[in-house]
C-alpha cells in the first residue's frame, strides 16, 4: 500500500461515488427516523473536500487529516458534521508517524473513535454511526499487528461493518434526532451507521487492491 497523502484525492472520489450510488437508500433511512438531510449533508462535505484534494495531496498526514476534519465540521453542519469532523481531527492528533503502518493507523483510529464517543456522549447500542465505528475500530486494532496487512483482514472488516449497520435495525435510538421517536425508531437501520459502513467498505476495497 502506498502510504502517502497522494492517495487522498482518489479516496475522496471513491467516497463520493459510494454515497452517490446509495443516495436514495440513505435518504430514505434518514427520512424514516430523522429529517432526510443526511446525504445532502455528506455531499456538501465531500464537495468541499474535493475542492481541496489537490492541496491535501501535498501535505503530510497529520496536517492533511486536521484540515479535512476542520473542513468537514464547517461544511457539513448537523450532527454528522461535528462527529465525522471530530473523527478526522482526532485521527490527525493521534497519528504520530509520518508514514503510518496499518498498526499505527489502527491505534490512531481507535483513539479517534473514542473522541467521537465523547463528542456525541454516545456508545455502542444507541443506534448511531458508533455501532459501525466501534466494532470496526476494535477489530482493526486487534488484527493490525506489524505483520498483518489490510488485504488479509479486508473481508472480516467489511463483514463487521455490515453486521454493525444491520444491528441498528432493531435498536431503540437514544441519541440524535431518531431518539425523539423512542420505540418507533425500531425497524429501520440508522442512516449514519449505514453511511459509515458504505464508506468503510469502499475504502477497504480500494486500499486492499493488490
Ligand atoms: P442531523 O441528525 O443533524 O440531521 P445527519 O442526518 O447528517 O445530521 O446525521 C445523522 C446521523 O448522525 C445519525 O444517523 C447518527 O448515526 C449520527 N448521530 C446523531 N447523533 C449522534 C450522537 N450523539 N453520537 C453519535 N452519532 C450520532
Ligand atoms: Mg438528518
């Protein structure tokens, strides 16, 4: 795997494509138990990142991720803007190495997901993006040793992300807009869990190609 930020423009386009491909389904999920703006929120952020992608590719990982986090926070708005923004800012803060290995990235990602938990005052089981991010971070952290590569754990990672998203279907939301519905939030997958799953699966596919 090429470890430089030259990867970023391509990865941003991959994210844009998976959100576009699944826009109808994601919007329907946020309409069912939220306010229906999740896709337009994400697309505003992705558009802002696309504009910066040439510049991002010239930066080291830490400043690039910091810049991405700030851009996400200021362009997305809504709950997901501050949470995804926090994820990137915390990833930057915790990614000490200039050329991160998978093990170093896994450690920083686990800490970044902890920062999202704190920011949203939420945990696993509350029907949010954390039901995908937490199990993925735990699995990555557990598997990514110096001797493991992403292709070796790619299939597991994707399965865990999909299981996490699906697990939100029967949960009662206790955080975010869906929590206003209480018991009636049951029966629908959480939009943020689904978008996190889609983005993780697309990134894993792209990064684990030989
Ligand atoms: P908004 O809820 O402001 O309309 P979005 O529709 O863009 O923002 O994002 C909604 C998603 O944000 C939810 O589906 C859920 O996954 C996530 N979310 C909301 N509140 C929290 C929270 N406190 N902690 C973690 N994730 C949350
Ligand atoms: Mg919404």
